[in-house]
């Protein structure tokens, strides 16, 4: 099963450096996978596995910023995996996409990686709401517990490897509870505007490390107290990541 051409849109990322196909209706990536990619400390020559790669936005943004990575993705929904392969091909970035469940990974992915990145589903199971599109519902509704995502990442990382993920701020206690086997945990809160509470967090942790926990100063995504017209008003730090393809500096 694939998305027909008329059921796709062409969307620009990183200030137009990436032009990626996405489903017109269904799960559509926006800023979060771009921020996730910017937080990953991968270096040329290293291997990266993305759990739940969707149409490949995070992996391809990372591959645009850092050349020479060995990128792999795991995606549950075949039609999204097919779009990820297409997007990698047209972008000229090598990304090996596998279909399957993270609780029972394909044999090709049962190897150690330098990095695992993930944007796990945000919404709790059976909360009385549901997206109209089944693909969007699958991507955003937690069916596999967050603890299983963290355990899968830990199994796939080599000693000293890095986990980087983005999640809702109110799931931070669950993230920290799943950090067995990890150390040097850093949490970067993402606040929509100055003076507003953080609604998402980016967590970075290292397998087997003994470094202390760090709660970092928040990244403010937008300038001003409210949106003031039909224009972008990203903060300079957010714009550097989302439009210029910079790495996230908050972890330094």
C-alpha cells in the first residue's frame, strides 16, 4: 500500500534544503522531528537508528546537517515507510528503512548503533479521543508503552551510545523512570513563548554513563507574548535550527 501522488504534498524543511513528500491526510511532520535531529550529537561515520521514522523527516534532517552517517529507520506503517524511502532517494541521502514493530525488530536492525533517536507517540491510549485518519491515529496514539520504546533503544545502543528523543513535558516522569542503564541525562525544555510553561522536552542520555542529571535552560521557540500576524516569529535560536539547519546549542 502506498499514497497516491494526488494524496501527497511536497513540504520544505530546513529553509528549503529538503523537499519531502508527506500524506495530505494523515500524520504530518512539523517542527518536532527537526528539533529532534538538531539535538542528536552524531558525527560523520557513526550509525543512527530512528525508531518510528514516519516519512523520514528527522533522519533526513540529521543526514543533511551531518554528512557520512549510516542512517537506518524502523517504521510500523508500510505506506509511511515507502514514503521515507522515496524521500531519501530524491534527497540523495542514504537511509535504510525497515518495516516492523520495535518490540520485535527485523534481524537487520539487531545490531549495535552509536545513536538512537525517536519521537514516540504523544497521546495516551484510550483517552476518549481519536484522529479521523487511521495513520495519524497510529502515529500519535500510544499503543506500545513508552517504557518499551526506551528498552528497545537501550538494547540497540552500543555501550557509550546516545539516546535522543522528544516527548510531551508531562511525560518527563515516565522518561526518567525508564532511564535504567543510562547516565549523563540532560533534559532541554521547549517553551512556546517567553513566560509560558514548557510543553515538550528533548531528552538526551548515554548508555552506561555515570554523568549527573542536568535540567537545562529552556529553548524559547517564538518571540513575543502572542502571535502577531501572518508571519513567522521564531526566536533566533529556533530559527537557526528550523530554517538554517544548525545543531541545538542548548546541550553544550
